[in-house]
């Protein structure tokens, strides 16, 4: 376990030590599948005088944790927060029985909206879980070394928690209160909106006090609930809970399952934690009890065992049949400590073998093996203390809550002041004997799992060492190229974003990352342009305009180099688009032409370079040639949509020249001297506009991370200057330079320092906050990037102000 960073609150030296305790309290933290942390605090993060005492919920991207955004403030104590499986909805429950569902507004990280509330008066909610959507992809341990994704990752039969019309998964959540109540909330879609349905039922036959509870998903669509009254002498009880929906009503059915007593003596008095070892696997349960002399942690396993039947109850006719079996809990292992347990967290998915992480009151965190509870890693909270913290004797700071990321590669811990600590977790060996460290095989498997499931890969990136990046990229590329063509096409855009994120981690990989980003954008522009083409008279029933163009470009033995001759073989009617639509596409058309100019102008410099280069990707170059043909045709329909060039000679046809040079580049694997000479003359014939404008970024996953002494000490609301990284991309000789901000989605200039923009939390790219496009084509283009940036990162609103305050 390695502490990567710790982020602290701003300390007020004038505040008396007796009042410092006002910032302390029971805090909660949960990490979504998109690596966004939600956590609670007693006072607002920018409050140094404790005037805002209450309960506050904040969210932050783990890549930029100093940009913490407040979701809500509450007078009552927040007792439970939980993310849904997709990582886009947040449940917040309090001690008054109020449950609120929140989500991003327009997918902006620092802009939240409440989509519904429900109330269970007089109930204190202690545990909650969203309904399962029925989608589960697991890693097959026996075939983890296989190259094919279809063999390595399998779709597991997993039923949705609640089914709606057409057997669709219904969105909603389940809550457990301290009085033994189980409540259900469901969002029923109605005419474009959602109406919330609520119901409640007793968990057992009678209500009883509950102090610790956990909810697990069953494969048949039910929930497994484990509860404890807090008394060691009382059993840990388990229930099977099912929720059904019919006629706009919800119905809860609760069935008691076998329970068990802890093997604890009189020294242990209170059960503080009950957790399922895996969130989607109900076969193991970990329970912690505290006492005067320390704590006891036990793991119990749910087994199916045969039970002998007395001969009086056996059938008279001897029939060979299966023995009668029953399900019961069996004690598996225990772990004792001299310090009290403050928090326990377990894995969300089941990568064999899994582990259990426990925090203690003395500030230590232990990582235990699941089967034997043997300790194989540990750390102490004192390792994160700064010099001023040691002087102040921060013995009152303890871990209050912990949560593992979806992949289990990182651990997030929150202390009782709402300060966050992020640890890297080393994978466990197959024998379950301890940590083996992140290697190329494990890292590649985790990244491929993200590629297939759609999970965020940030926690895997932060665990990869700098000397492994090239090997991981090569392994990832080789495995992807061996997949069936249909699989490659389906995951192509995500694959390019993932590979670009890997190259952005090193200073030497910035140009490759820029090329991969340009390739991703080229693929998206090509898809958008070709989707506008419609066959007019259905001349060819088996080929559309895009297929016809592709066939013309490659049907002859000699690749055509004259763009006007290519037009003679195409049906002009099939490429007709409304003039207003063509005019709205002008900035994308201009970007395609600028990309072609930059590729050809850089060709002489890249003759001796190694690694991936966009100009050597002949499939991408062919796509670029096809787009130039489409642009040529559209220019005949509306000349104002053509790209603008600054030429030294007025009669130079730049579009035809670009098509000719790109066609000659495709003809020969290695460009000849004549082609190189013509590319060298290109900057003197036409001005080369900037394409890859360096965007500085302050983030955790950047090359600056590998030059830092860990742990990194951060502060809420303050951007760390030591993590600033500015990519150094060699400019093209003769090309113009600019310090303007460019919209990375629409490819338009936004000015030197725009006041309000959307900014990506991962790559630092910026875009306009509001779209003013009126055509359907550009609206569709904007919607393509509304959910996330081109790199897969989350958007947040960035405002430039004199105070540089980031608290909203």
C-alpha cells in the first residue's frame, strides 16, 4: 500500500484548539465506477471558523481532488451516501429518514440537480443500495492469459433487481433503517419524466434495533441483507429481500435466512461493522467487533452441506437420490488486533483472490487476505502528516470511512475532518500469499476490462509505473489487433482514448498522444460526414454513398491522385446535403484540411522516428483522402463551406495538392525524395495553421507525477503548482503559433482567456459551455461529446476570476 496523495483542509492558526473539534465528526466516502468520490463533512471545506456546522456532501474527480464541488448542505446528519452502478446518480440519506436522488446536470461535474426525494419519517437510514441493472461482466481466472476478449471476459447471467415493462431494469434503490425497516424507491418513467414510487416493510417478523447493516446483490435479482443489533451476544441475521413492481405499486418481500453468532468472548461488546466480502457475491461475510482490549474480525462463509435424515423420515422404498442439503454459515477465519476497528471496505467485483481492508483507531490500515485474514500489507495515517501536523500532535485524527475503486487498484480513505487520502493497492498473487505489485500482464488485463465494461481506467493508470508504460501499450495494441474485426470496430473509439491516456503519462509520449487524439477525432468526423450522405434514387441497393466512394478510391491498380477525376466516378446526387447544413460544418471541414496540412508538413521530420505516427497510419490517411473528396463535392454545392487557406500564390488549388500528396504517400510505404521535397515546399506555398496547441494541465495522472516525492500534500481549493505540466510538442518549421484557447470539440478559437468554459478533468481540454448551433448535424455532433470529453474525462465548468476560488 503506497500513499499517493493526501488533501487537507485549510488550517486557521487563530482558531483555538478547543474549537478545532467542531470540524470533526463521522464522515462518509464512496467512489463511483467513474472514479468520482462523494464524501461528507461537518463544516464547509472553505470554512475555517466552523460557522457552517451541519452536514455537507461534496464530490470531486480523483484526478483533480482540489476541485471539490458541494452537492448539498443539510441540517440533519447525512448517514448514508451511495452511487449507482453507472456512476451518474448519487443517493443521499439522513437521520430524519429523508432520501434524495441527485445527478449531474448536463453531465457537468460541478452542477448537480435533484431528480427526486422520498421520506420515511422517524427512520434513521444506515445502509442503501441502488437496484442492479442486470449487466455483469466477469474475468475468467482460468483464461486470463487468453488474447481474445470473448474468452477472457464473459457476460454473467445476472437478473435485474426490479423489472419494468418489457423486462427492462427499473431504476431505484433500497434502504435499511435502524428500526428494522426496509424501504424501496423506484423511478417510473412517465411521458419523458420519472415519478417516484415508495414503499416500506419490516425486515423481520418484528421490528428490532439495527446498528450495522450491508446490502449485497443476488444473481436472481434479489438482495441479501446482513444486519446486527450491535450486541455480540445476539446473532448476525441475514434476509433475502425481493422487490416487485406492478400497477404502479411496489411490493417488498423479506425472507429470513440462516443466522450465526460470533465466536467472541466477554471482552468484545459491540459489533461495529458488517460487510459482504464482494458486493455482487453473497457467499462470504466479514464482521468486526470492538471491546476494551481491542477488536476481533471474523469471516463467515455461506456453504451448502448435506444433512443426514433419520431413518423414520426416510421413504420406505429405497430410492437412490441426492442427499438433503441445507445452507448454513461456517466460520472460516479470524483476526485480532489491540486497536478498535473504525471502518472496513471490501471489493466491488470479484477478481480472484480478493482482499479486505480494515482501518483502526490507532491510525493504521491493514490489508488482509480474504480466506485466511492474514495481513500482507499495512500503512499508518502518520505517514501522511505534514511537518505542521506533527507539531500540532494530530492524535485526534482517525480514519472514519474507506472505499475501494471499482477495479480495486486504489483505496480512498476519509478522516473525521473530511480530509482525503489515496493509496495504491498492489494486486494479490494467485496463491493468495500477498501483493505482487503491478506488472505488465495485470495492468493490461485491467485496462482491457475497462475497455470491455466501460468502466473508468484512472485507478489503473495511477498504479502503473513509468518504466512499464511502453510495454503495456505494446501489449494492449497487440491484443486489440488480434480481436475479430467486429469487436475492433465496436471498441475502436474507446481503445484510442485509452491508448492516448497511457501516452499522456510520459513526456516523450505527448506527440503520440496528440496523434491518437487526432485519429479519434478524424474517425468521429468521418462518421459524422458519411452519416449525412443519403442515396437519392437507390441506384445501388447494396452500397451507400460512403461505400461507393471507398470502392472508387481503391478499385483501380493505380491509386488516383487527381481529386477531380475521382468525382467522375461518383453519383453527385448521392452527396447532396442542404446548404445550411454544409455551412454549419465549416469548422469541422476546416479542421480536416488543417490536419492534412500538418501531416504533410511534418512528414520530412518523421522519416527517422519510431513508434506510432498518424502519418504512417495508411488507413487514417485513406480516410483523410475520402473526406477531401467529400469536401470537394460539397464545395461545388456551396463554395462558402470550403476551407480557407492563406496562399502565397493565388491560383494554387490547395485541396487538390493535398489530395495528390496524400495519394502518393499511400502508394509507397516509404516516401520518396520527390514527395519529401514537395512537402518541404508546402510551408512556403500555404500557411500551416496550428493543430496541436499545447494545453497545460494540473492533474494527478500526468508526467509530473513521476517527478514528485510521495505522498503529495494538497489543499482543498488550491491548485498545486508542482503538478503543472505543459506538453512540449515540436512545432512545424514555418507554421504559425498562437496563444489562443481552442475548443477541442468544435475546433474554433475561444479567445486568449475565456471567462466560462467546460474543462476536462483528465486532459485539460476546453470547450464552449453553451452550443449555439441550430442545424441538426451540429446538434448531433455536440451531443456526441456531451457526456464526456474526447479522452473519456468528465466535464466541469471552469470560471476565470480574480479570487481563483473553486468552491461553488
